[in-house]
C-alpha cells in the first residue's frame, strides 16, 4: 500500500507527460517516433507492473502476447499498438494509480499511526507528568489510568484490522490490475 503512492506518481506523470509530448510534437517529424516510443514504453511498463503485482500481491497475472499476428509487417503491428484496447486501458490504469495511491497511503499511515499511538499509550503514561490524556477535536480529554491498557488492546485490534484491510485492498487492486492490464 505504501509503495503504490510512489508507483502511482511515476505512472501518472509518465502518461500525462508522454501524451502531452506526443500530441504536442505530432505536427513535427520528431512527434511520430516519440509517440511510437511512448506507446511502446506504456506496454513495457504494463508488463513490469504486472510482474510487480504478481510478486507483491500474489495475484497471478497472465502473460499477454506481444503481437497478435507475427505475419503482419512492423508498420501494421505499430498501428495495432495504437488501436489495441489494452494499451488504452493500461493508460487508464496508470492514471488511476495516483488517486488510488494517495488513498492507500492515507489509509495505511493513518490507521498504523493510530494503532501504534494506542499501543504505546501505557508506556507514555508512565513517563507523563500529569494524568494520561488525548487531544480529541482540539479538546484535551483526561483519561483514567485504567484506560491506558484498554487503549493498548484497542491499538492491537486496530493494527490487526489494518493488516486485514491492507490484504483485502491488495486483493481488490490485483483484480483491477488483472482486468485493466491484461484482459480486454
């Protein structure tokens, strides 16, 4: 979940920059090779992302064929790359990776932080000069001393729930990647 933010930023930037450069330079002679290279790189990055998902999430990603028909000329195969729906779905997936990465990162960091703070509460209350307390909506809430072990137990429960949520989100993300990267 934490790695998805970095890959999401990279993939989103790659697609936006590649599309804008390709469309902007298409009127020049350099634009056509640039567009072909960009579309080829998107297909290569899709294969890399598929291997990454397979390794990290355990979701089996089927291999997709490089070209549908080897008997076609290389110009026809390049044309097929532009009309293939998988190329466009891959770019859609890459564009979705940034907002999804932000959501995954926010969920993971928030829940892990809350869990670790609650787990650490009994130790922190031993070193605190005053009574154990929490800030809740800008107000100081003073807790009874017996509440700190309950907070630690709640923190452990939140930690385990976070791990299960991360596994569930990983499964859903793997299914989405399988459908957008390799299936049409």
